[in-house]
């Protein structure tokens, strides 16, 4: 059974930093596009960042220049370094493993980790 597990969330002051981690128990991790998404109360889930197995990245407009996504294919891990955090970054952050390029139904989500930016 595939598991996607996030960690690293917490409470941080505006301007601070956090690093989120995600572990995905999938075979052939390098074929999965990995992503971070977030959802604030009463808002739609939105893209934060994605990274392909080859390392190509894509960011949501609101986090460009502040957040960095990376992955370690040897460890089945993906990370999100978040700098210059703002109160509007407060949300539940979800990790996604998308292998549908190869496996039709291979799209997995974690349960999320809470990030709260507040003074």
C-alpha cells in the first residue's frame, strides 16, 4: 500500500523559514512527478510547486522566489524550503505523488501538514 507522509509543518513568525519533507513509499520513485499543494480555510486547493523526476520545477505565482522544491530520488523524498513566509502562506500543505504518466491510476496524496505564519 502506497503511503505519502508529510512532516515539518508548524508555527513560524512572518519573515521566517520552514522546511517541509515528504516521504513516498512508491516503486520507481523517479518516474513520479512530485508536488506540494496547499489549502487555506474556505479556499480552493492551490498549486505550490512541482518537480519532475528529472528535476524540472514549476511554482505557483504567489511563492516564486521564496519557496524551493527539491527531491532525493535515492531516498524517495521531496522537500519544500519556504523562506520569507507571510501570513497568507498559512494553510494545510499536501504532498502529491503523480505517476500517471506511466501508471494510469497512480496518483497519491498525503494527509497534510499545517503551516501557520503568525506573530
